[in-house]
């Protein structure tokens, strides 16, 4: 395999030994072995890569050096809700449910409806869950309290109610 002389074999060896990214270190190692005159089957045996992969590593290195061996950004699917609107959604969630929402606590389906109604973006429930997780929200929420509840009356009830617990014997006999 013909390897361009962007770096000496000793430099390549130092690069792959000190590289923190394991994938990149493996690629540099393959190029290093090729620069030392090893054949593709020998490099395949050492690195565990397929023939075509080793050939691609060397071709990429020949084209642009070590920079070509690095992973390229993979953008993925674009966000449905633009990033600049996420703070507005977070403010809406922090404000809590409004009377027009018709609920006392938020859930994924409720937030999905809010996003659709206020931002004009349609999400699936799983995508809403992913979005909420990415924004730092968790699935856990406190138990809802009724708007007409009276905490003082609840405490009085707890103090004055009869304890209906059964006292178990300290030793429970085994079945005979």
C-alpha cells in the first residue's frame, strides 16, 4: 500500500499511542502499519478492520493527512422546534399550567398540545420526552394538590385520627 509522507512512521506511532479517541487511534495505527510496508491482510489481522476499511483509511490519509482521518460532523435530522424558541418553551413550562390547558400538572401529551398550539410544531410523545430530557426536565413531578385543599385541616386530621395499625408480635411463629 502506498502511503504519502505527511508524517514519518515514528510520528505516526507517537500519534496513535497518544491519541485519546480510540477510533482515530485505530485509523492512525492502520496507516502507521501501512507506512511500515505491511500488506492489507496483515493490517486487517492486527486492527480487526475489513479490507475496504483499511484501504479507505490509507486513501483518506493520502488525501489530507491526519485531519482526514477524523470523524466528520453528522448533523442528523434538523430540530422541529428551533433552538431560539426553546427558552420560550422553558418559560412556558416553568409558569405552570394555565386555565386554558385544562389540567393541574403537565404531562407529555399536554406539553405536546402546547407546542403544537403555541409554536405550530407537531411532535410525537417520544420526541416530546426526548426534548424535555434535553432541556433538563425529568418525568417526576410532585403529587398535585387540589386548589381548595386546606393544609391546616389536613394536619389536624392526621393528629386526631385513630391509629388503626395492628401491632404485630415481636416474634412471628412459623407455620406448623
